[in-house]
C-alpha cells in the first residue's frame, strides 16, 4: 500500500492516511477482500503513532470502506461501488463548497471560477 504523509500539511495525519486509503479503494488499487496492514505495521511503516493509524482505520470502517475481523485482520470491504462513488462525490462537493466560499470572498465571478476549474481539470 502506497501512502505518503506530510508533516507540514495542515491536514491531520490520520485524515491523510484515511483519504489515501479511501482513494485507493475507490479507484480499485486496493481490491475488495484485500488484506490491509495491521494498525501496528502501518504505524511503523509510516513512522506515526499507533493511535493515528487506529483513528484512520476507525473512520474508514465507519464509512464502510474496510472491515475488521477479530483475529483475522482488516480487509477492504466488499462494498457497493455506487456507495463508494456517492461518498467520494460528497467529499468533492464539500471541497468545492470551500473553494466557492473562498472565490466569492475575493470577488471572483462564476465565469472566472469555472474557467479556473476547467483549466485545472484539463491539466490534471
């Protein structure tokens, strides 16, 4: 599992871990039923606290992305792809709402904001 964390980011470490695992599940880099590293193993690999990885796993489990079987480990949930897409769209909408608030605060018009979005979308 490929996770990159940044200590200089404003985003808490557990959210960085959660977000990257979620993205890998949504784009099927991590397949349904695939085993994830234990909380301790992941913490050691990322050089973060066990509490940090535990929190990330707890959030992912709450949202239905992973399942933990006592004594067996943690696995990517056999989730409904439509549900995963719905969760991802909800997160995108929240981020876009933040961007819109910032754009309005500096007086950008809808056309200017759409042009920025279009340019960034085509670049990525």
